[in-house]
């Protein structure tokens, strides 16, 4: 037998003795009991149970032989398997069964019976307690000791109990009963000849033999009878009442109170009906079930005992701290409790100051980790080939954080926030755009205004000198149109600066595309006019009728209308709008214009590129025509720079982010416009302003000859 379980027997005897000596419970009635051993066997459980219910030696099921074995209730068993086997028989006869062993949640749910009562809480409370305990201490690497089987009372004498110093355990709720300790001290080898367990217990507990006086065979290691139970090590036998013993004690009292209530109730009922006198042996066990269900009392130390709706007593578990001593004794100190049925603040209670830790921990709380904690800003990464609890701490990736220790995965910051430098918190992003006030914005504004003023000055010079040969020779109307378009180009660049609005986003790309189309169309018209003028001078040429303002104006108008049509389709189907770009920059929100349709944006650019290539090609082939005022050379250089700028624009634009994308586009507008202005008009302005002697018809004819 397991010596530590002998206390269960003694708790039953102690409770029966108290009740029989108490005149307030079942007066004039003496409770008796039988204790049977199941031997942890299904066959022996059924056999012993039938023997208990019907007859000592032969079985006659459903026949009672003698009232001395009038079984009113059964207390047991310790394990859930044995309890359920007992219930298979008792349930047929509706005999109440009070169990004192713990059951798992799924086992309890499958055995809901009005005759099956549990004096101990569900094991789900224990699981809850373990989780709460681990969370309280922040433990991630722990050792759990749980019962695997019921053998090996001799795994215990050899154990070094110092190893368990400071261990925490969950014990069925218990309390010390008045007089129980003295009751145990009175136990002697021959205290009760009907106690069939005492001989085995005494021999195993004290390591000696109890021989009958008639036994002739003697042994050297005889028990003296003077052994005291309080001298036994705690792992052999505990003098303090265990949780199971406390449950047995309460089960006996619950049965007694139920019997008392049932007997009193039936006495009143028979008195009303004036029936014959009620004898106690007239009571039947199936009549006891509702009285056990409704029982409610305070035990000898004042603790309430009652059953909940699921026929379960919900006291929860006590958290015990094991304190060992060199002589292999130990004491269990209650340091807390767990009870899921209690009020929220009472579900988990722990008094850490009462805990005595293992000496190896220097009387401090154990860390319980395989390696150091992962600090906020890092996440755990398992070490290959190591235990599951061993891990490396790696920095959270960009845009993610961990705000607690030992986080398995970093969490992503919201779109409008970014991760801090240490990756332990999220910071609000700042909205940014290409503002007029910042250095880059001021620089671009100064460039645009400077180029605008220079263009206006050139336009004024050409208007003032409109009747001079050099102005007349270069198609004045197209020249004026080109200069006005360049003025608008420089002004158009300012639409890209500042915080985007509905108006600026709606018009800026379309305005840029149309105005630049007019500029390139003017350059193309000037180039074609020069080529046709030289070809028309040949004898018999039929091109003379095409030379004039009509052709040039038609080229500018038709090419510009095509771009205008493209922009109208763009604005009518998917127009640009102000938007917030959360992803381009890690620490900032970019206020920018969403182009609406990226395809239409590149169609506009593509059309400009086509006009530019055509103009460059025509100018390149006309660059060597013999004329003092041949613009083809200048147009070739200007368009070469113009095309180079916009060919570089596309990859540069796609590789930049945020406000710098806008800066690239503004710079491209200014650079390409300035190139046209410089190469086409710089020499003409030089002649008009500084060399007026060259601005005469005679000089033109002389240079031709």
C-alpha cells in the first residue's frame, strides 16, 4: 500500500467518531462504515462493490441479507477510473456516491449524474492556476511533476527531498481540523483489530514487522509498538491533513447531515399522516440523493460545505510551498489559492513574501529561462539544434516593434506611424511636401522667377525690334508664340510647389503637358518653315505656296490640340487628386498628387517625347543649310538638350521618393525650357542688343554672297 494514503482511512474514522459523539447530528443513531480496497483493478472494484452491497461470501444480486450492511452512501474512489467503475454499479440502484479524487474537465462533463457528487474541484482550476502562476512570475521554462501511476512507494525513500526545496504545488483545498493531530498521535499498532490496513502501513512506514502473538516465527526487525507516527518523514506520512483527507472528512459530514435532514423530514411526514413509527432501517439510499444535493452546513472549523449546480464542491486549490529539512522531513506552507468560481479579484491569490525558494536561487525568485530575456525592440528566434526554450534575440525589422519582453513576433506599426530607433515603440509620421519656404523650394522658385523675367525681357526686346531684319527673318508670330509659351512653362513649374490641393492637382500636369506641346510645336514649325523656305528657292519648285504663316500656325495648332485632347480624356476619366502617401518614406507621410491614371500621365509624356524627336530629327538634317540666320543649328542643340533632360527624367523620377519626385519634375521643366530659351534666342539677342550693325539687310545679303 501507499503509506501516505493511510491518512484517508484515518480521516474517515475521525469524522465518524466525531459524528457519533455529537448529539445534534443523528441522535440515537450510530454510523458504521466498511472500507474496501479496489487494488486499482476493474475486476476487483466490481467484485468488492457487489460484496459490500449484497453478501459477504456469496452473491445474490438485488437481495439484501441482513440490515447490518444497509449501505446508504459510498465515498470513493481516489482516481477517476475507479470512481467511474463504482458509479456503473451504484447508478443502477441510485445509491449516492461522493468522490474525493480530482477529475479533468472532459471527464466531469461526461458523468453528470444526480447520484454522483464531487467533494473536490475540477482539475480545470488547477490548469488555470498553473497558467496564472507562470504569468505572475513570467516563467517560460519550468519543470512539472505529475502522477503517472500509483506504484513505487519504496521512488520515495531513496529520494533526496532537498532537491524539492522551494517547490510549488497545487493541493486540493484543506485546513487543519481541531483534534486531528492528537488523534493521529494516539494511533498504535493494535489500536483497532478491525483495521486491516494498519499492519501493512506500520511495517512499511517504520521498516519493521508486526507479528501475531501466535506466530511462532520471529523476525529480528520486530516493531516495538512504541513507534510514533509524528516521527515519520513527511513523504511517508504527513501529520497535517491532506486535501483528499479533508474532502473525505467533509464527505462523511455531508452524508450525515443529509441523513439527518432526510430522517427529520420523514418523521414530520409520517406524523402528519399518523403512520406507524419510522425506523432508521426503513430509509432507502435512493431517497438520500436530493438531500445531499441540497446540503449546506459549516464544518467543525467553520468552513461552508455545499454543492453547486453541477454536483461539485468548488473550493479550488491551495498553492503550497514545500520547505524541506535535513532529516528528510518537510512542511507545506500555504502561499496562495486559485478558484475560478470565486469573485474576479479572488480567482488567483499569491503571497510571494511567504515563499521559501530553493537555496540554489539565493533565496530569490528563479529566472526560469534558457537564456537572457529578449528586450523590447527584439523578437525571439529559435536556435537550431537547441531546446525549444533557447532562442536568439533579433532586432525587429523596419516598420515593426516589440514593446514587451520575449515577444515571439514583432507587431507592425499603423500606416501613419513608424518604428522608433530602438524598435520599441511607434512614432507618428510627419506630413511632408515640397514647400515654398524650405531651401529646395526657395531655390526652385528663384530659378523659375529668374527664367520668367529673362524670357519676358527677351520678348520685350523682340517686340521693340520687331521691324528689324533679324526678327522678321525668323517668323515673328511663331517667335512671339514660343516666348509666351516659355513664360507659361516657367510659371507652370510653380504649380508643383506647396501643399497639394484639389485645384493644383487637377490642372498642373495638364497645364504642363499642353504648354510644353505648344513650345515644341513652335520649335517644330520654325524648323519646318526654314526647310521649306530653302527648298522653295529652287527653280520650278511647287513648295513656294506652302511657305508662310498659314503652315506654321497649322502645325502649332494641330499638334497642340492633340495634346489638349489627351489631357481632356485624362481629366474626364481619372483626374489627379491630392493624396497621402504612407509607404514611400519610412518616417514621413508624403502629401502628393495622385495622378489618377498613371497610363495617361505617361501618354502625355510620350506625346511630348514624340514631338521632340520629330523636331530634333528635322533640325538635325537642316543644320547645314547655307543661311546666316538659319536657326536649324540652334534648334538642333536646344532640342538635343531638351530630349536629354526628359530622357533622364523618367528613370530619375521613378527612383526618387516623396517630395523629391516633385523636385525632379520641376527641375526638368526649368532645365528644358531654359535650354530652348538659351540656344534659340541668345545669339539673336546678342546681335540685336550688342551688334546692331549686323542687324541690317545689307549684312544679310553680303553674308549670303
